[in-house]
């Protein structure tokens, strides 16, 4: 009888612990940024957090309590880049316009321009990312911001950006465009190119495997809007 009671007690505690772990897991998932998931022929997961404004050129802006706009590259672009060798910023106190070049991503001999999501004056650049651009692999949206801008035309600028549900829908459309783009792109690594063109998902850092001409076409089609 005692043995049965002991077994019953152990089973009860295990059941309670399992329920507790599930509750904690759900709480943690609820705190994660909202994301969209690609089912086929696209990057496995593209994070699209709530509260950020996304420019069609794949940069984002977050308006801070102080009135500054912190900006950076989105998860879509970060996954496609993979390894980033350096970032070249415009000078502090320089003026930028929405849709015009704000910083340059350096990958080997390639220099890929990324545009400003808002008009304004550059107040600060992120020295941590400048010194260690690989930090972007693990933190694209919080500590991974690249520049802080004092907006000069914020209301009008935000009307041209995507946020929340519209940002998620835009990201889905971009993934679809990316599939079409891969169908016509040329790759230095033939095996990678065949995999993508046959419907396989692109590996992180796929831009590294693309020819210079294909990367230039990607930049024109996806990053300069």
C-alpha cells in the first residue's frame, strides 16, 4: 500500500511539473517578437516585431521616447547577408533623406548600400556594431540598431512605411518575390543555385554564393526602393 502511495505521489508531482513547464513555455513564446513563417522555398523564419516601421528597402525605424529614430537592417536582409565584414556609416550630424543611402554593408570586396527609412540628421552610430558587425547575427532589432536619427519629417515618412499586420504581409510578398528572383539568378556555387531554383530553402548567407551581377540585381530590386 505504501509503495502504491509513493508511486502515485511521484506521478502526481511529475504531472504538476509538466503542466508548469508548459505554462512557462507559453509565457516565453508570448514575449517573443511577432514573426512570420515561410513554408517553402524561402528563409525558414523572418522576424517582424510589433512596433517597428519597415521601409521597402529592408531597413527599419523605431521611434524612441526621446524622439529619435533608431534604424537598422531587417531580419530578411540579415539572413541573406550571412557574414558581414564591416559597416560604413555616414558622418554624424550629416543629413539623410528617406530612401537614400544611409550606410554600406561590406562583404569581401562587395559594398551594398542600405537606405534610410526616414528623413533626418544622424545623431549617433552604434560603435558596438561598427567594431563587431557579427553581432547582427544574433541581435538585429534591439542592440543591433545601426544609427540614431533626429527626424525632420517623421509624420509624412511613417505613412510610407509598414508596421504590424501590413509589415507581415509585406514580408510575405517579399519572400514570394525572392523565390522568383532565385529562379533567374546566377550562383558561383552551382549546387546552391540548383537547390534554390528547384524549390529548396536558401541557406543563411546565400548572397555569398551569388555572382556579382546577381548581387547587384538583388540590391537594385530589393534594397533601393
